[in-house]
C-alpha cells in the first residue's frame, strides 16, 4: 500500500490518470519531523507550489502539544538550520554553529493557543 493508492481510495475524484501514480506530490514538508506532504490537484498548482518552496516564500503552520508549560505567549526564534552531515540517513537537521553543517537562515514564530493538562495531571 502506498500513499497514492490510499489517496486514490479515499479521494477517487482527485486521481489524475495523466500522472505516473495518480497524484502530484509537490513537496515533502520537514521530512525529519513529520513527513507531511503537499499534494497538488493540478499541474498548474504543482508548479506554483514547487516555486513557492524553491523560492522559500511558502509559509507553514504547525500545532504542537508539548510537555510542560511555556512561560511565553509569543516567541520568535531566528536561528539558521541545515542538514546534519553526520546523519547517515540524510534527514536530521542541525542548528547554526554545529561544525560541518551547511546552514541557511530560518525564522520560527511561536504563539501559545492554550494551556491545559493531560488526564494524568501533567
């Protein structure tokens, strides 16, 4: 079973028979952390999405559940990131300042959307 066969089973109306596998996988977002995919539903959309990611104009939004409670409501992290060349699989990331890494600029904006507790009181 592949992602494309699952997509085709769930959304047969979006299968494009002119593609090799029925869908255009425009970009894999943050492979090391989530493996989330951007699936384009047309050739034009795939081209536009690819251009946004290549030109670094795409914006990504994530929702994270963390252990503990952060003290801030909003925060910004501006620290260069790049591939960790010591990772044999080739997808672990490294922060700026780590030796042997090719890091590029990155900006992450964080916003607290809520606080709460898990069932076990954490």
